[in-house]
């Protein structure tokens, strides 16, 4: 995985294979998001599938921006093959999330109260709603190399964000400057120490609920306990 490598400005033109791959991954996302919608659960699609700069290995990442009992989400996903359930937390300051790992997608949701600006992290990487997905919208976002992806009719344009003023990046993405500064700091730090992992990542047993398992983690991890109680 490339992290904070920056690079050079470039224009990327999509060929037929790329458009077909993007269409295929968006079809997977649409089916999942419409299923969640049928159960009254809103969701967003984020990352490369929202921006358009997909690869074969690109994950279809879906996030539910509300605190909803995990059993309701699991019920909604009952027709899909769930390979794994896990609890993840990017850093001690970020929200603790539950995640369903499916055969061809990941569906995550908050297990604690989200901070006011936490959704901006998804907008930073590029995020769209189901209605926007239905309308084939692609959005700007910054990838893990810290390169701004700007969708165009022919493909996309790449601009390393160290070539832009942080306030300009924030305006393009519709997020606060503080979010831009934090993401740059986190991704550059990962590059320096050569690590792309997360602070917390634990598998939840099939018979266990996310909420009960999080209680067990909180009992032995003070940093997790502190974030859950916010």
C-alpha cells in the first residue's frame, strides 16, 4: 500500500476496461446500499470507488454514519456472505467502528458517538450518497499517497496536495482545514515509520455481538474505554 508518496501532477485517461471495472464495483456498492436503505439504514460509499480511480484490488467501502444496533445491520446483510466481523479503530482519537467483511465489500459503522467533524474524514477521501451513486456521480478526494484526485469525463487529474494551499484543498473537498492538516500529519507519519496499520483491529466471534465484545476490549484497554465514553 502506498502512503504519502506525493508524486507529480498527471492526467489519467480511462480505457474501456477501467470503466467496466468501475461500473462493476459501483454495482456491488449500489446493491448493498439499496439493501441497507430497504431496512431504513443510510450509508455512504467512500474511497476510490467514489472517486473513480479504481484498481482490481480496490475495496468497495461503505460506511453507515449513524449509531445503529449491530444486529439490525447484520439482519440487513443476511443475504450476503459475511466472511468476518471485526472491531477497528484508526487511532485512539478516532471513533471505534464495527466492520462486516463481505466477499467483495466492507461495511462499517460507529460503535460510539462520532465527533462533529468525523464525517469529514470520509469526505477527505471522497464520499457519495446512494442517490449520488444512482446518478453516476464521482467526487474529488485525496488518496493514501496524499494526491488529490479530480474526476473528469475522460478519467481524472492527479495533483499532489503539497503543491496546493491547505485552504484550497479544504475548499475543493468541502472540509475544514484542520481535517486536511490532520490527514497529512497521519499519512506522513505512517510513511516515516513504514506502517499502514490501525490502532485497534480485533476479530469478533460469530456468536458474539459487536457491543458485547467492545465492552470486553474496553475493560482491558484504557484508551479505547476513554473514546467509547466520549
